[in-house]
C-alpha cells in the first residue's frame, strides 16, 4: 500500500510530505525495518517510488524483497541538499515512523544529491541510522563546485556561501567525520563522474575502513554519473546485511 503523507514541520510549521510504501502482508503488530530513499537534484519524493532508473528500481526491489517499510521524503525541496530544514524534517519523519509502526532498523540510501544527503544525515545523526548506502554523491561541500546549479541550491539550503558560513559547510561534509560512521557504510562511485566527482567519497570510505568501520566501496572507473542496478542493490544490501539485527 502506497500513501502520500503530510505533516507539519516542527522546524517552521510548514506542510511537508513523504511517501510511505508498506510491504505486502503488512501486519501492524509486527516489527519492520525501514528503508528511506533520498531523491536527486530536481526531483521530489516520487522519484524513488516511480522512476525506472536503476538506483530507484534497486531500492524499491530491496525493500520489497526484504519486507521493509519503504519511505521517500521530499526532505524540504527539489534542491535541498540536506540543509538545516531538511535535516530537521528527516529527524521528525523518523520519529513519526516510530510512532506509526513498530520500527526495527532504519537504513538510508540515495543517489546524486540524495547520495550526498544521506552521508550528511548519517554523519549528523548516527544514532538514528543503522546503515547508509550512497550512490554518486559528495562527502565534501567545501571543495564541491562542479555543478553551478547545485552550488546555488546548496547556498540557499545551507543559508549562505561557503565563504560566509564555512563551519556549516564543514559540519555537513561527511568526509570530516569518519568516526561517526558507526553504522555500515556502502558507497558506489564512478571515475568519470564530472557532475559529482568521486574523490571525497572514496577518501571517506578509505578512512572509515582504516579506523575499523564496515565499508563497501564499489568504484567503476569507466562510468559517469550513474550507478547500475546490480551495484545499487549491492550497496543497499550491504548496508542492511552488515548491520546488527535488533534484539
């Protein structure tokens, strides 16, 4: 069952939305893991619910195959990049899910802007995330400047330019906080990605692995700003399979 759910954001009292897809045979008395999928730049909550691109199909299929509650939020805007408002909405959504259902583990995934956003959120709120799968995202907003439209959106979302509020940009750059990835971290990155270059996520993966974290890095040297269906499934399944089961 698919529901388009609205809620009043505690951040600013605006109406916000997320889509919730319940697994087949859903039983409210049972405990379910949750997979939250974060859309890319220019899209909205329906991208990971309806789009036929590989990353979206893989996320839906993993959730369905594993009987997960599948959630796709607007997280504030088509161009939000996990600024303070989007972060607050995500915290609230997870809380709402735990009020509505018996929630086991919470996993987050995303591609492009969503791949960046899920890393940011996991670094800011590791206590809320049991596994993260990032596809073709960035882990360093201080150095990111390849996509002018994206940079403008980041400026609006974060509340200023990197010169004006450098601490905020660093705070939302997962690369600087590898110790916070206490949950499994799975990353798919592409060597020919000119839109969101892979350097920062590769460095993050290597550092988390160096300090003893559970990491899967799938790096495809010859591909661009995309993740194949098989690779998308692999990173999402790693995030789920490597997480400790609830007791």
